[in-house]
């Protein structure tokens, strides 16, 4: 595909409508998105500390803007002319329209690629990986593993697919770096030249830590499930006893009502007897008043 065709496709796919509807919420330079990229930049500076960064697929250049505000020599490229035109004037000299498959022209301490390659055909995405691996030894990468509903997602893959592709270029997951501040599936891939057994050792160490944590959490979940079942059973027993007490109370109240009615009947009978003719006659005969 020639450059003109690429530009045409990008203009059609990644235009104003896409950025208003294709990013979950309208993608625009507002407080929500600026604050998000500010947090990204803060973590990148604090935990990686690069002097130079290429944001491959920078959209409106907000990450470039936030990194440069923190003294990082950041640049960005994006295939969408519309997106680049939305960049803040302070970073427009540092962002440009280009494909992530094209040579960057210089090396960077870090390349960031956030939710980009799932928008590209597979062969182009693999070319982009090869290109990024040529221009840095450190790549912060994220690509949605499951959002197939987005119309521009033509190359959605699970994390192991991307790990396989980066490994072909000598890049492996930094198992000690938590990149989830970007997305839950984000990874930091780094070039490693040590023997394979050292890389396998680190993977196994991290796998064991995660497996052991998973087992403990599973045991905890089972314990909590048992406790919950006991609590539910106790609650049901308490409810049963409460229902029995309620029924017993109703029976007692009914019996009390019946007895009170009988008492009133007896009292009324006594009253009528005391004031009846027979009682008056007996009083006359006995001399009682």
C-alpha cells in the first residue's frame, strides 16, 4: 500500500467521528484526559526515568505534552492528520504525521505504544514491532486483548501473541515492572542479551510468585466461602427461630384475646346476676340490702 492510500485510510478511519465515539468517551483535550496522561507521565518519569521518549501512536500528543512538562525529550507520531492537528501548540513542533512502521530516524531511551497495534493489519503490526525494536531497547506496550466490538480493531490478540512477537527480536517482559498503570494488560518489554537460562529463571521466579499468591487467594476464597455458608445457615436458623417465636407470640396473643373475652363475659354475667331479680329476692329474704 502506498503512502497516499495509507493517508486516505487513516483520514477515513481516525477522523473526528472516531475520536468522539471510538475511545469509550469523547477523546479530547479536557481535564479527564489531561489528568490521565499526567498520571502516565508521572509514573514513567518516576519508575523508568527516560531522557528521551517516542510516543508511537500519540493521537493528540497529550502524553508528549505531559512528558515534556517534566523535562523529558519526548516526541510523537500518529497516522492521523486530524489527531496531530489537535495537539497543543506547545508540542506541535514535536509531533508529526507518520506511521509506526516507518523508521524513527533516531534512538530513544523509551518507546511508548499504547493501544495502537490492534488497529493495524497483522503484517503491519509486526512490521511496527520490528521498527520499534530497532530504535530502542525499552518499550512500554499495551494492546487490547478482547475489544472486538470496536470497528477499527482488526488485529486483537491475547498478551502471549505480542510477547511471542517481541521475543523474536530479543525483547522479553520485565517481570519485575508493573505496567498496569497504563492498562491491566500493559507490558514493559526490554532487550535482553543474556543466556536463555537466565531469562527462563526470571520467568519461573515470577511465575512461582504469582502461582503461590493465586493458591493462597484461592484458599482464602474457599475459607471465606465456608464462613459465608455458615453465616447464611446461622442466619436462616435465626430467621426460623424468629418465625417460630412470632408464630408462638401470635398464638399467645390469640389465646390471651380469647381469655380476655371470656373474662369480660363472666364479668358481665356476674354483673347481670348481681342486679337481676333473683339476687334482689334473696337480699329481701335475707334482710340484705
